[in-house]
C-alpha cells in the first residue's frame, strides 16, 4: 500500500500473521452405533435412573473449585445447584466402555499424527456426565487432568444439523486469548465456537482450552463422556524444534 503524506510519498510493506490458532477436530460414529446407547443407559443406571430423585444438595457442577467426593459407585456429589452427575471411569467398567475407549484412543492418534508415539496408552482420566434439565457446566479447563481432551456425546438432538450450530445442550469451546466478556474488533473471530451435540460426535481439543455447556433444556437426561489423555513429549522438545 502507499501512504500519501504532505511532504512525501513512500511505499510501506505490510504483513499480517494469525497467531496461536487452536486446532479442534471432530469425529463422528454412525448415530445408531449401539455402544452410544448402551453406555448412556449404563451411566443413567449408575446414578439412579431417569429422574432418580436428584436433590439440589446431591448435584455436582463441573469446573474448577467444585468440591466433590466420589461415592462407592464412582458418582460424585457436592452442594451445588446444577443437576449434573458424574460416573467416574465409565470407560473401564464394561465392554461398551472399553470399546469406546479404544475408539477414542484411535481418534487421538489421528489427531496427533506423527506425535502419536508420545501418547500415553495408560492415562485416560474419564467420566460420564448425566445432565438433567437445567444442568450446565461452568467455563473451565481440563489441563490438570491431561493434555488432549475429548468430549464424546452419547445423546443429543443435533442429528442432521451443522456441528457448528446451537443445540440443546449447547457445548461451547471458548477463545483462550481473552476473558469471555471482553470486546473484540470487527475483524476478529467470535469468542466461542458452539457445538450441537449428537450421538457419536467426538470433539478433540487441547486441554488448556476453556469450554462450557449452557443450561440443558431437554426433557430426558443428556449423557456425554469426557476423556483426558496425556502426551509425554521429550524433554526440551520446543527448544529442539523452534529455537
């Protein structure tokens, strides 16, 4: 471009760089894959079934600072208001869980590509979330639990709709570069990326990326699985690659 000043005209070179993009990758199984329905039923049964008498003092909301302690079934309880219950280690408790776990590890290897050799095959912090009407998940990160996070939806009404659309519940991956309530310039991307859940849809993203889930407005419990995987990179890998 050229800048015309009162005393001279000069040529100015301009360069723009899109810094620190976040890669989010989606995988989808067939909607009618029996593992999705079977695991959803197992999770609902583990927390007491549909409408299992959940009281406000028995609920737990996911996110940092959520005081909870798992009971004998692996279900956590805390004195919070959102009707959402967890079944910890759901992927290790049945054939359906182990099948989904194997599928998610295969997807993770595809996400990592040549770096898949550093994926820890022994680390998979996982839990099913059974979310009843009104349940929500506050904005949080999973970086204490892993390096690569997957949210796999066992239920959801987004079949036939774009992944990036507003559903119920509405899952949102947030822009990690700013607080969610901060303004943005017109040419900047929007703050969050909405995901419309459907059975068999998996969302993979770095565990340091904040995410949340809007209040659920459905009538039957919604179920999803969160899996946090560990990537054990060699010491000083960044210096070797980029310095």
